[in-house]
């Protein structure tokens, strides 16, 4: 049973460019959340998708947007990249219920470097 | 707003010994969940143990146990018989409990644990 799959694993972009990160949730999971983890820090919640809609959003600017497809996979898009966007981006999936009981399953992340 | 604080940036322990990682949190919620996650160099966040706030009994998972003090808003992790494979960054996390799964995880800053042979 595949867990959460993220692609690509590493990415280097130039300031001002746009980037798309992808996530395939664990089989049986329909909710996808994205987190940004700066080096040496704890992850910060970006947003969560369920039934192809953004259900909750953290304190991130509109440059960060996402999408969820009918097969529950998800994309994270970041426009007008800044040097400060360099981080590990983690995708986490869960069933609609009972995610609260078991927590989330995380992928291994995409390491984004903005130069 | 909820906050999670881990005051120990780095810790080390000898193999087979016991170590305790500290975590405090601040919330006005009465129903919530607390988690400890482990992040090894592979970067994948792995759930170690979870605690439901309405349960007074401390959770245990094999060598891992927690000391949950709700009134003090403290949630420490004890690792017994430490193994080299326990070397990782450990994160304490909070999730508000709700009728639907709208919960987001709020993480602490992490504690890097090194197990020495």
C-alpha cells in the first residue's frame, strides 16, 4: 500500500518564477494538507483540500494556491517566488474521518531552493 | 490562537538509556489532540504517539510513553531503551478536535535527538 507520494523530491528555481509541486495521497485518503517547513523549524500549515475545495488556510499570501483533483491528488502552486520561499514542502493526507484519531500520513517532501 | 513550545533544541542520550523530551502548549480549547512526530533524515514525518485530551490515562506505544498534564498544558515524551534508530528530530503537535476533520496541525520548533552508541 503506497503511502503519500510527492514529486519532485528536489527543485531549484529562480526568484520571480512560478513552481508547481505535486502530491498523491495514501490510498483511501481523501483529504490533503500542505505544510511549509523552513530549515531547522517546525512545519507551518499552508492549506487543506477536501472534495476539491480549499477548506482551511493558514497565514500564507495569495501567491500560494492549490488544487485537488477528482482522484484526490493535489498540487501546490507558488507564484513570484521569493528567496524566503526556500523550504521543505510537506504533503499530508488523511481520511475525512477519523483523521483526528490517527493523525496524518506525511510524504517525504519536496525541497525547494529559490536562488 | 494555539501555540506549541519545545524548549530543548538538542538532546543526546546513550544507547539503552531513557530520555524525556519536553513540550508545552497554550490553548483555550477543551477538546483537542496532541501528537509526537519523528522526522529522520529521510524527511518523512512519522507519527510516534497520540493523546486525546479528554483521556486522563497517558498514552504508551512500546518504548514510547507520554506524561500528559492537562492543567499545566504539558505533554512530554519519554523514550525508554533508546536505540540508534531513534536519532531524529522530534516534533510536538496540537490539533483542535472538531465535528469534521478541519483540523490543522500546529507544530513546535522541534528537538533534535541524538542517540550515541
